[in-house]
C-alpha cells in the first residue's frame, strides 16, 4: 500500500461527494454490515457517510478511513 494508492482513493471519494453509495463493511469476527448512504464530507484520513435509520427516521454519520477501502475491509458501490 503506497501513498499514491491512498491519494487515488481520496480523489475518487472526493469526486463522489453527494453520491449515494452502498457500503459493505467487514466489522470483524464474521460480522458484515451492509448499508446505503450518501458521502457527505472528506477529511485527510477519513470520510463521512450519512446513513438514514429507517426505524425512527433519524440520520447518523459513519466514518471510514481510506486505508479500509484499500485493504477491502470497506467496499463501496455507487448507486
């Protein structure tokens, strides 16, 4: 994993701010979360995805790191 790979992921996420994505996150111990949300903000080490809770109509922000995307602990698909 090189610095140029991380920059490439940052650039790609930054280009898709406001886009709806489906996220498959490996949380360890055979736990996998699948959610849909909107990419809201990017920071130097992480990016935020706003997810709507359908049970009580609230939203929450979940942060993911760019290295999680590179190591495939987090997989994103544009919708």
